[in-house]
C-alpha cells in the first residue's frame, strides 16, 4: 500500500515472507530523495562503495549486476546519486537515491 505520511513524503511497505522492504519518497526544495530500506543481513561500512562494483556479490548464485546497474541508471541517465545511507549487520540497510528536480 502507498501511504501518505505528509504532503511531501510517501511510503510503501512490502513484506516478502523473508523480510521487509520499505520505500519512501520525500521531496525537498532541490531533490527527490528515495530511501530503500530492507531488513536484510546488512553491509559492513568498508564495503559501502564496493557493493556498487560490477560483479560484486555475497550470494552463492548471482551475477552482482543489480546495484552496479542501478548506479549506472541513476547517475548516467538521471544525473543523480545512489549510496548506502546507513547499514547495520544483521539488521538491514538504507540505500538513498537523490534525483535533482
């Protein structure tokens, strides 16, 4: 469900059976800020940039293309930025996407 939390912020929560994914969008005077929050295993701070490298994965099966492709789309096609805003091991991660208005 898409919930309005204020005039300038919207939030959606998805329960997967394995965890929770929350997507929130907030409008500022200069940017659209999109936070993607998960309840996954978290990312050690030393890997905050590494996770965006093509081929990087911690999964036994996977290509490691998801975050590198996301960064390419956000940066090259929308002149925005994407980064790990916060992460805690065994608690989850917050990714932030900032898009200029």
